[in-house]
C-alpha cells in the first residue's frame, strides 16, 4: 500500500508531504484545484516520462518520493533479479534536474524507467474513465479468468516449460543449420585431419630430424674429421694426449719447488682428464658413424612432409600443426556427433510438448469451469450499478498452438441492451458503461488475489445518486482487502471513505499553490455539505451530510 507521498517543486505544488492509511481514501476538490497535479506527481514515481515544463521553479530540482509497504506483494524475486535491496518499506524517488534530465531510485539505488514501470505496475493502478481500454485486452481478460480459476501455479509451470521449449527449438534450428553447413566441409576437414594424423606429429620433432639429416647427409666429412681428430689425440709419439702426459710428468717434478708450479701441475692434470674424456667420446662417435642411405631417405622424406604441411597451413612449427590437428578433430567429431545432439533435442522437445499440452489442457478446463461464476458475478454487480440488461458471453476454445498463457483463444463479448447482439467491449459499451464494468471486474478480482493499490479517478462521472451509493459500497468492500483511493465529485461516495482529503488552491506570497489537507470530522461535514448544496452551506445540507456520513 501507499504509505506516504512527498512532492516538491512540481507544477503548482511547492512542498507537499502527506501520509495515507489503509481502507478507502476519498479525495475531493473543486475543478481545477489540482487533483490532476497530484496524479501527475504519482505517475512520475510509476515511471512516466518527465517533462521540464512540469517543474515549478526551473532553477531547482523537482522531487517526488513515495513510500510503499510491499510485504504482501511477493516481490522479493523482482528485487533479486534487478539487484536491488529488498525493503518492506520501499522508497521510490524521482528527480527532475534543472537541465531537464531525470533520475529514478528504488531504495536509493539508481534504476532505469523500464524497471520503475515494472515495479510501479505491481504497486499502484491509476484508473480513470479514459483508461478502460484494458478491458478490451486479451491478456487482461485472461488474467481475470485465471484469478478466479486459481491458475497461478499451473501458469507458472506452463510459462517455465514454454520458455525451455522455445530455447530448445532455437537450438535445434541452429544444430540443423550447423549440420547442413558442416556436411559441405566434412569431407575436406576429414581429408586434412587424415593428412595431419598420418604425419605422426611430435612436438620438437622438426629440430631433431633436421639435426639428424645434417649428420646423415655429411657422413663422410664427419668421419674424416673424427678419424683425424682421433689420430691427433692418440698418436703414441706426437699425439696430444702423449705430449700432455709428458708435460704432466715434468711439472710433477716442479711441484715441490713452489705453489705456482703445483697449481699449473693441477691444471695440466685436469686438462688431461678432460682431453681423455673427449678422446673416448670421439672413439664412440667413430664406432657409431656409419653411412645409412635408407635412414637418410626416411628422414628427408619426413622432413619434406612436415615442410609441405607447414607451408600448406601457413605455420612455422610442429606445435602449430598439432593445434590445427586438434581443431580439425573437434570439427570432424562435432559433425559426426551432431545427429545424436539433434535426436536428443528432438526427444526433449517432444517431452516438453507433451507437458505443455497437459498444462494447457488443465488451464482450459479450469477456465471453462469458472466462466459461469464470472458471468453471474459480473451481471449481478452491473444490475446494481444501473445496467439491468448487461449480458456477457465468454468462451475459451482450445487450439493446437502454444501461446504465452496456454493454448486457449478467448472470446469475451458483451451486450448492454435487452435483445441486443453480443460484441466486443469497444463496440458494445460506452465510456460510462466500460467504467462500471471495470469497477465490477476489479471488485471481483480483489476477492481472489492481492491487487495493487487502486486509485479511481472520477470513475463515477455521469452516474446518479442511487448508482453512486452502489459504486461506493463496492469500493468499500474492495477496501477491506486492499488500499483504495477515489477522486470524486459525488457526496454519496465521499461519505463512504475511511479517510478524506481535500485538494485546494491558496495564494501564498501572491503565488498560487495546490495543497492537500486531511479533513477532520467537522471539516468533512462541511465539505460534503458543499458538495451537496454549493459554497453556501445550508442547515439542511449540513443535516444531509451528517446523514450520509452516518
């Protein structure tokens, strides 16, 4: 419910702050006093687009702030989805800056207008005689039926299943398109993959093969160098090892004559050990070094394959070729397994389709069951509202399509006159009749679900005193389960409220301002008396006002 409203620097309002109670709240005031300004301010916190022309003093910002008690509205999931702080006492604030830009906040968190509108629709419903087109909307008509049929849980299950159903169908279409596209490339990708697989690619292999090729391709020269090196190292008379051994013996004799000779002797000995090790390795290499034309051909052939593949795929390493091989493997695997994915999606879609048919049938059955009850309630209420011949013809036809709320096609027809033909609301009902029908519908809905705060804006225009009493009784009944506001010119309705506010204009420092005042018991008697007899309040008008209030 709406707990409080603060409006600053908006139209003719300088600074207005008011709190509201539950039940039925009456707002009265002369034509032009500013009731529409009050509604305009409320519309801003509901997400209506702002206009700088609405700002009273354009050098200052305009602020409209409303506090709502949202405990009964099951809005926690909305706050979670929108990443907002959930507070039972939720504050919505709207600001229009002197620059013309506007800002919106929910519990001090900035939000966009779309988020504000979604929340506003759940909190406050402003209804006037010019806003009855909702009655002609299929979605609204379905919501009325589903409220009576207690279809909320079934609808939620249906909506969840339908969402998954649509996602799976889109994925299936994408898989089929991918399959058709993949078939064109499958043979070529498989050929490329086979080439790379047969090459037995090993990371680091290229460098090893190139080194082996250089060795095998220059075997004779290498052998000659090794033989000459061996001879130079090992010759008994002139070999490096023999000569170094002699030097070692000579310096061994000098070791006792000084530290410097001992150091040189140790270094000669280390060199001799290293040189002897080199000689052993040269001998091993000599023993291993044999010409192998077949191996040379194999290495050359493998290198040619690798270089051709790298040139073909425009890469410079075996590792890059291995990456391409993995990518092609995944593509070929995906192409080969896509049929299985398609079958899996088709199975899931078929299961969901079965579930959707079952859920839509449940919705259809329960809707059909409550239609007679809805027609009876509507016609009974409208008879009391001066429409004795109002008749409804409501039917739901089950189809094979899945709509957003089931598979039903709804016909909601109306006839205002005895013997008249049934037709759509917009063709069969006048504005005043639509207002009364909407009041009847909202009063019925209020019995079956928690509705947002509703504000009726002169919905009683053009009705008689007797009918206005009936309308007031309906609003009173609705206000036992929800907060109801009504802006009215009729004393019969004004007298039925739990709380009464008056909108009026006053001149403050030669500036006209719109103000809102909560009336006490005496002020209320005077206000209703003036509504009955004009500004000159007579004794009989006072008596009549007291009678209405009692």
